[in-house]
C-alpha cells in the first residue's frame, strides 16, 4: 500500500513538472501567445468621409462623400479612390449608402453655408453588430470605428530561442504558425479584399507569426501582455 502511495506521489510530481507554467516549452509558449492574439484579431478601419457638415458632431456616422457633378477626369478618379473603401464596406453589407444633402461652409474663412449633394454611408444592421472602436470618444472626436474579423489561433510553435536575460527579464523569441477561426462571411467579399489587401493575407489558410514571450512570476506571457509595452 505504501509502495502504491509512493508511486502515485511520484506520478503526481512528474505531472506537476510537465505542467510547470515557468518551463520553457512549446506548450507553454503556445498558451502564452494564444492568450494574447485570440483577443486581438486583425481589423480594417473605416475611413473618414470626404466632407463634413457645417454643424459639428462627434458622431462616427454617417460618413459623407461629395456627390457634386465633376467634369475633370482626374477629379473623378480622385473621388473614386476616396470613396472606394466605403463603397466596398457597403458592398460587403457592413454599411448602407443613400443619396442625401448637407450644408457645408461656403469658404475657408467665411460664415456662409452652401448645400451640396452627398453619398451618406451609415452602419447597416450587420455593421452595428460587427463594429468595434479604437480610442475614446471625446467632446470633439468620435472613437475610430473598425471591423475586426476572426479569432487568431496558434497551430504550432515552429521554433524558439533559448530563454535569456535581457533588460532585467528572461525572454525567448518564438516563431509560430497560426490561422483565423470564425472568419465572418463579409470578410470573403471580393470588393473588400481588393480594397483591403491585408484582408487577403490575414485570412490565408496558414500564417506565420513571431513574438517574444516573457517569464513572469506566474509563467510565460506574450510580450504585449507583460505590461512592459
């Protein structure tokens, strides 16, 4: 009976050693990196509109693009470039667009107003569910809206450096392979991919990433979760 109890104790110690969160291992590094990247998916930003109403507002939407008739080809092309990201987001179902009109200041220094036709881009119902914000809203500016997609998930740790002391802490440089889970349908929109090239890269079947992991008193953590960045 004593021998059995001793064997159980030895096994328990071995298992504890295998699960030591401070050990430099692929398993611990995978957990550390996953803990950070799964909470920080890639995002695409929503560009500001081309024009703003004379009446100031800190609301993030609508975004307005001047729809006044243009004759010069270069002006038409310039406007098309400005509007392309908003139009792509609308094509993907994240925004809606409608013809409207707003009043803007007539001159740079004047107090006069003039009314112009615009394309008004607003969040769709799907967009309201998907939108996130970056930064804080103030009395003068709205928090920057963005659309994030997928959940980054580490598939395997490819390699890592021997942990070494640097700037008073122990760290290791890790190379890993990952992919995105739960990619929303809108992320596959062709116009959106053409406008946001990073969307194509980030939704590839397999991706490679690099990160430093830092040893804390509770175990290994992603460098950006260490509070030192």
